[in-house]
C-alpha cells in the first residue's frame, strides 16, 4: 500500500531543505555527517523513555554509534514542514533489518549550521498507516 501523500508531502520551496536533511538522518548514525545538538536537545526513544543531551553524549562516549550506511539501514517517506523562520520538522520511516520506526526530528538552521533540537522514534509493526475516514 502506498504511503498517503499527507504523510510525505513537502512544499516545493522546501525541497532543498528536504534533500539536506535526508543526508543528515538518521541522526547520530551518519558518521560522514556528524550531528550537532542544540544546547536544550532532548529525545523520546522508541521505548518511550526520555533522554537528555547529556545522557546521549555519555552513551555515545561509551558506545560509538552504528554507521547507518554500513549497517544497511533504509529510510523512506521523507517530509519537511516549516515550523518557524529557520526551524523544521523532518519526518521519515527507518528500517533497521526487521525493526521499523517512524521518526520525527526538529532541526534548526543557525549561523553555525544545522542543529537538532528534538527527536522521537516510535516502533511500528507494519508499513501501512492508519487513516481516519472523513466520516470519523
């Protein structure tokens, strides 16, 4: 079943930003494109646990991240939505072997480049999306 366009639509003027962010995700796992976290960064993991910027930095100091390209991870269904002047919501689906997650990352472009502000991953069990009918 194709992904509904409402979940993957990006307006034409944001297509260059979409391409830029595709090359930066999944965050922390594109070793050729290091992620810079904003000072207030936090995330909600696929488990539902919350992680601070400090806990992420500590974790990766002990356990270096997996390289997504070498591991064969695949992303699809990319979309970008402008949230503010230089702030964007980037969404996509990540397949890591048998594990499938929906991902949402808030990115901000600053004078020093791209910074990630927030990230969430949610485990899903199928490639299909539930959509409420117009009569619901």
